[in-house]
C-alpha cells in the first residue's frame, strides 16, 4: 500500500535539489570572488544543510512507512550521501513502491 510523503513531492524535490546544489557549491568553491560576502556564503551553507536534513528525515520516514524490502539500504544511502540518494529516490519512488 502506497502511503504519501510527509511533505508533498512538489515541495520536497526543489528542497532536495537546493540542498544538493548549494551544499556542493558552497563547500567546494569559494564564492567570495563572485561578490558574495562570507556571511552570505555561511548562511547558504547552513540553509543547504538544513534542507538536506529535512529531506533525509522525510525520506527515511517514507521508506519505513511504505515497508520497502530495501529500507535499511535506502536509510544508509540517505545518511551517507544525503540529497544525492534523496533526489534519485524521489525520481524513482513510484517504481519502487509498485514493487513493494
């Protein structure tokens, strides 16, 4: 039985993409040469980490609510890779739930 996400997929997907992009960009690249002050870069980093946290928690709850057979592997993937696995899961969620 397919159960809904805690947060709508239309809201969660942009949050996950925002978290993925800005975590990679602000940690990998120095944004101060582009005219972004250091404080703004820190705020972007904290916001991206918060987006990652929200996405991971919602998706872990979803995996366990829908009782997927690979729920422990998905949980490890979400915890270790964050929004990379989260975005992939959101894109393929319907096919995984139809197999469960």
